[in-house]
C-alpha cells in the first residue's frame, strides 16, 4: 500500500513506551519464585518458617495454600499446576512464591525456603520418556471428550502429551513401488525464543475482580483461564497488555499470570512477578524434534509418496504443544504434489522445561527434514535441487490438504525469484574477482561454498475470530480498538493504515489503543501471522459498519431514508446529488456493497493498478472526490446538534465469507542462502540470504521486510548457534553467555528481500500474513547449503564449528 | 556474620539527565534499579543481567555502562545520561531520528540500549567507519530486526552528525 512510519517509533526511541515490566500499581508488593532443584521428584516437605520471618516478607505461598482456587491451567490439557502439587516435573518448576515489600527482600527470603524431595528417575529426553514405565503425569486431567479446536488431546498417562496423524492414499505400497526412495532423519534442537522482555505479570486480586498487566500475546485466552481458575465472570477479569518486548510465539497463552494472581489473592496486595533469563528458559521453550522423512520418487523424479515420523520433546507440561504437533504434521510434507502420504506425530512429556509455541509453530522442525530430504533426493536422482522442487510444486489453486483452503500462492514464481537473486550474487562475485584481476581470489583457499533453497507452506491465521471497533469523533478523527497485542510487528501501524484508507482520513487521524480486555473487543490471538489478514478484515468490516451508521444518521437528520444516502469520496451524499456521477446509486439495504460495485471503475483508479478489494473491501468507500455532500464530521455534529458525540462501527470476522474456508491463508516460506565454510575451523558464514515475502499485498512494505529479516535471522540462530543443553537433570546453559543468539556481526554479508504481491490473499486488498514464513525454511536451507559445501549432509542443528568440523572429517574419510 | 554491621545504605550524589540527585540508596542497588524503580526512568531496560545484551546501557561520564551490573553507589560524583535525557525538548538526538527513519526498531525493548551505545560511539569516534560501527554495536542484542536496519541507522546518524558539525564550523 504505502510506506507509513511506525506509530510507536517516537515512544520507543525516547524511552517513553510502556511495557508490562514498567507497570506499577499502588501498594504493589513483589514476588520471588522458589524453583525446583530436581527434574523429577515427590515433594516431601516445604519449610518456610525462616522465610516467613525474614525482613519485609508478607507471605510465603505453596500449593496447599491455594484453597478453592483452580490449581491447574492449560488451555488444551489442564496439566499445569500454578505451584507444584505433590511432585515436581522439571528443574526450575515453581514450588513456592515469596511475597515481600521489595524485590530484594523477596529474593533473599526465597533462599530461605527449604524443600525436601524424594527423587524419581529423571526422563530428560523423548526416547527415554517414551520407553520408560515411570510416569511423569500419573493421571489424566481431561474431562471425557474435552478438546481445543480440532485437537482432541490424548487422555493417556504413558508420557504422551499428544498423538496425531494425517494420511491419504497408501504410502507404504507407493514407497515399495517407487523407483527411488530417499530417507532423511534430523534432530532439531531445544531452542528458547528469548524475547528480550522476559515473562512478567502484575496482578491485583480484589473480591469479585482480577486485574492483570502482563506480557501475554493472547490476553483473551489468559482472561478465559483466569476466570475459570478464580471462578469469576469473564467481564470481571481484566487483562491489560501494553507494548510487549518481543513475543515470537513464546508469550502465547498463559504463563506467569496465574502465579501472580494467586500471590495477590494470598497476600491481599497487588503483586508483581518477574523472571530473569534463566527463569524464562524454564517457563517456555520450543519443542525439540526428531523427524524422519522417507520420500519415494518415480523415474521422472516426481514424488509418489512421503512417509514422515515426528517425535517432539515437549517437556513437563503440554501447554500448546498438542496444537504445535498437529500443525507440524500439516506443515511437514511441503507444498508438493504427493499422491500418497502418511505422517505420524507424537509429543512426549519429558522432565525438562515445558515447550509450547514458537515462531513457525512446528514448521521449522518438520521442514528441516522435509526440505533437506528434497536436496538429498536431487543428489540421488542426479538433477538440480531447484528442478526437483519445480517438478513437484503445487500450482495456485491446488489442494494441499483435502477440505482446507486451496493453495493461494505461486510458488514457482517465488522459487524463480530466489534463484535469480542467488545467481545475481554469484555473478556479482565473479565480476568483482575479474575486476580485481586477482586470479587466486577466484578460489578462496580453505573456504568451501554451498547454496540452497527451501520452501514451506503453513496453514496459518489461526481461528478467524476477531472483533474491531472504530469510534469516529465529532471532528471526523477515529479511535480504533482491537485486542491485537503490539510486540514489534507493527500491527498498530498497519491496522491504522487500513482504517485510514477505508474511512478516507489521513493516518494521523487514526488513534489505536493498547489491548485491554476491559475496553478492547474480542480477539482470538495475536499469532499465526494473522493480524493484518484477519484483524484487517475485522477493521474493514467495522469501517463499513461505521459508514452505514453515518448514512443512517445523515438520513435521520435530513428526514429521508438510509437508502437515499450513499458514500462517495469519503463524503455522504443524498442520492439526488450524485445521480449524475454514480449510476445505480447503490441504494438498498445492503447498499454499501452495491455502491462499492457501482463505483468499481473509479475505485480501481484510486487504488492503483493491481490492487483489489475482497470481501468487506468491496464495501469500502475508496473513491477520492470532494465537493458536494457532507463530511462524516458534519453528519455527526448535525445529528447530535452540537460539536460533540461520536458514531461507532463494529466489525466481526468469523468462519464465514472470506474466512469460511480454513486456514485463512497459507503462509509461504521461500528462502535461499549461500554459505561459506572455513575448512580449518568449521565456522559457517552466511554470504547471502534471500527471502521472498509472498504476502499477496504489503499493507506496509517496510514492516513486511522487517518481519522477514527478523524471522530469517531467528532461523539462522537455530541453524548455527542456538541450543538448550541438558546435562542430566539440569539445563547447563541457562543464560545469554552460553546460549548464543545471533549478534550484529553474524548478519549475512548480503541480504536480498523480495516482496511478491500478487493480490492472492483473503485479507484486505489481497493481503496474506507475514512473520513466521521467513523463519520456517531457513534452518533447512542452511543445513542443505552446508551439506553441499562440505559434502556430507548434516543431521543435527545447530551447525556450530565443532559439528561442522566433524562433518569435514567425515567428508575426508 | 550478623555481628559485623557494614553499612547497608549510602548516600549517592550525582547528576542524571541534567538533574541533581541526592539519595540514600542500599549498597546493593543497581543503577538500573535506581533509574527504573526509584526515579521512574523506565526507558532503561534490563534483560540478560550478565552484560551481554546491552539493553541496559547508559552513559556514565560519557562512557557506556551496563546499568544492571553497576552499583548505584558507584555513581557518586558522576554525570549520567539515559535515553530520556537525549532529546533537547521536542528535538530528538540525530541517533534517535536515524532509528526512526531507518525503521531500526520493532518491539523497541533493545532500542534505548542501542541508541545509548550509538551515542557513545559517535561521541568517541565521530568518523567511525562501518567496521567500527559493527564492532561497537556487536555488544547489543536485538531479537526482532535482524540488525541490518540498526547498522544503517547508526551509519546514517554518523554521517548526519558529521555534516552538521561541518556546517557548524562554517
């Protein structure tokens, strides 16, 4: 659409932006969490006398103090205790919470809580847990038939948090008949999202109400769980989410909020709970995965079957992992024509930090094996890895999964864009070598090079349930209320752009409030790259509703019927005034849609070539014109009879219209990388990164490119550096010194960011989501590129220098 | 050890963003805690608490310092600059302007630390080249942007500050 500066930039460069960690309430107390020093043990005694007597301590809370409160949470499997009940299941699990006047006093007293354990065998990896008779959860917490979305959790106690599968055709028979079968097994590490603002929550329980300020990505999901746990009506629970210091999925669903709320309930004071990086790593990580892919090809290198096994290490509690596993299954086989498929997935409970959502949501784990397998297949088949993909890619409109939305992207065109950028880089390098006249530079001695492409398609957008409210004031300016949380993606900017366009006002005339469940309307989640698409549609619908309400007010003031008022050029006209410019006049009960059609030609001019509206967008009064008619401000002031009042529009998205078929869109990941490998050290340098943002329409191109580079960089982190390492019961690297994330000097030497805008999405103006896509294929692309450089295919990430060095040794054998 | 009563609080006198501050602070209080919890200057953030992320960077007598790992009592007699003290009234510092113009922020949590480190760099090395920018900024982490826009912002700010200092000379 247009470049628009971020709405939050001034606040953020001046230090004025308010985050949850900055929040204070009158008479606030501070909590420190006593965490388990065992991975798996029965709690035999908790001695808190010394802590309770320590200076400044208000109370020390354990599970037994929680009375009638719902002690467990978990939106899919309610297996997660606020404070450990009877036993602990991972090192770092909250056992008690100390509430004191100051953070220092709370931290000091937490050291004085003495916990006795009766040790159980610690099952710290998925293979061990699945093979063991020792149960991490000795009971099922599910009511019969209980499910979340289409995920019906496994009500078993065999260390399985979830099991699922997807199949069509006869994969086994097709593999047996295939000309070539290629098998790939990869290990995806345990990774930590590291949002720089670590989890925190401030809670104020009062009789009949609960107010929480937290880092929650999904405030309405948190509200639902808190209401259940505290036996309160939804309306009595207020979850306020200011700016979030990074989310990336890691702040999805409920984290510290129940702990803060229980502490406030116990102490009778507002209580703040924060985490350091170590505690944050104990709070949530991403699912580790062992994935095996077997692909059968016919003599023409066309896929005849894929058989895939996914095993997640889900940690001590299910959190969102059952849904992540289900998505991982859907995202594991790639956007290819696959006549026979079988994917089986299991998420294992282990005695490690609980896993949950992280950017990509199961796609990076599965694509590592799936896309590396395509490269290995190309090698075996003796054809180019780009060509093997080209031969098998689905076309726009093809079915990926029966019953779901057909593919809404042109992947061959995306692939061409990647290859062209990679080729350009190679040509530029050759030209530079020629120009320098240095013949030796052509062969960097001691350096190996490799390049690779990778593609993914994710069923994204989550549930299309969204509500937006636009309040137009007496001067025609607008307050937009949505519950989407702003965690850096720029949703307040993009949604303001959509509202400004729909209402024909400058973006400066649109204010966007922060999410606060007391004031902002219902939103399913802020995740799955959904906001611009799904919430954007809700904003468009709210603006259409606002125009209808303005038409009604204008008609009422003039003593005519609503059918006599049309919207044209951002103004309201009585049909007689515009009959010479608007054929058909768009009158009728659903007249907005009709006049949208009536003004089609003009609208297309105003929008510019190649842009179109879909669904509610057709209702948008987008023609720019001036002169006759009334401005919305004039209509409002006339109707209220004063320079006062406001008119409100509400827009709702549900599983209907543009979002009737799920997913709301397929989020495409399309990347290429060129790497160099230092033969002496095994160090990998990313020479060139190419991302194609296949977003249908970029409402704000700078924001989309920002999402793509940020997501791809997190993918590089997983590919090259990031890994939580367990040694026995304990995480050995719970800090940012030993858990290494990408730094500035790790950035690729060249970055090409392409936006593919083909208007093929269901969102506003043909938009589709961005945010996860550019991460999903990156670990696979890097693994394949390093494999090509070294001559041995990697099986495990991250590709640290020691790992690559041992690949180099294998290559020489 | 209860017998030996070392002082648990001490008076610190310093100047923070041009404002004279005199406070009795616990000796264990960090600069970040003083700024955020006692003075309401919440622009300075804390993340890794191990001096690797740079989020908490402030300038003490012009030098970049990790405020999460520096004791408030050590500020006695110093001059402290935080992100809140950079702008002149409504006029932003060129580094702040450059971060806005280059889209060099997303969630914004790391932004104050990056900006303070960039200010320190450009004060110390007004002619900093790209290698120096990358070296100085390598001590700050960002999880959102992928760094390229931040590098651009600092480079642009450097050239703009050099241009305006040329104008001042004329």
